[in-house]
């Protein structure tokens, strides 16, 4: 393993708490994820302040008409995120508009397939028939064909997508829970080591790290299990 694959999810609207967590985790994780909860409360300036000096996964899950998403991508690039999320369900024109807006910048665009809080019954309630894995594979291939750099998927679909999309396609995986950790609101989960062995590139881990008495030690323990 040549880099730290752990991206810590800082899921809080509290800027001061987020800053403390990022400071505590410096050197123990490969980057941090800031999403809608933090972004809505603090805006781009809050993101810029908290993520200074560390790789940023900006998890905004953009989903709108192509022109609007293209504009949002251009705005997000000012924060120089390592990773930025787009909902695959927005369709190929929207995905291609996001890629065009990104241009040659270093930011990698990730398609969101099926949220890890959803299972087959949830998909059925929205009119999407068939197993979760089928929908995830369909959306991942759409993302790849549209020029995205990778997708967000649950650990249970990593092996499937690695086979379908090949070795150069980024697989960023939430729903990671170390053995013995609380499941919370996730439904499709896996341990860190199993996800990496299946082919995950990055692991998004939140509460098992952020709610630990020593977040840096918790992150280091998980990293050691991966070595």
C-alpha cells in the first residue's frame, strides 16, 4: 500500500469541532470528507478553512440539469478538492457536462451509485426493480462511459465493479465498519480489510474514528490492520 486509503468523514455542522478533528487526524488519514451537512452550515469559506493542508473529498452529490451541475463543478474547483461527487442518476448528459467543466484540473469526479443506506426494498419503493448490485453496476458503467474517474459504492459491490470497470477506475467506499463497531444507519457494510482486499481504492470512515476517545489512534489502528 503506497498511500493512506483512509478518508475520514467529518459529518458535523460545527466548524470548530471539524477543525479540531482535522488537526488531530493530520498524518493519520489520507484525507477528510466534508459533505452537505458541513457545507450547508459553513459554505465554501468554511471548507477552505477546515481542509487547509489536507486532501479534501468534497461530497456534495451534485444532481441537477447539466448546465447547473457544470456551474457547480466550476465553483467547487476553487476549493481544489481531490475528489468531488456527482449523482450518476442525473444521466449521461449531466455527467459529461461535469467532466467538461472539470477540464484538466486534478480533481477526480466520482459518480454516486446507490447510497449505502439503501437496500433492495428501498430501491423498489422508488420504482427501481432488480437487485441493488444490478443497479450499482449499471450506474458505474454509465459513469465510466461518461468520462468520470470512478464511483462511490458500498463495499459489497467492490469486487463486482472492479471486474466490470477494470483496474484504473477509482472505487471509493463508505459503509466501512471495523469489526465490533456500531452499524448506525448503514445497511451494506464491510470491514476495512475486506474492502481493500476486494479492490477498494479509498475507504470513507466516519464515526468509528470521529467518535473515538482518540481519533488519531483509532485511524492508526485501522491503517495498521490494512498493512
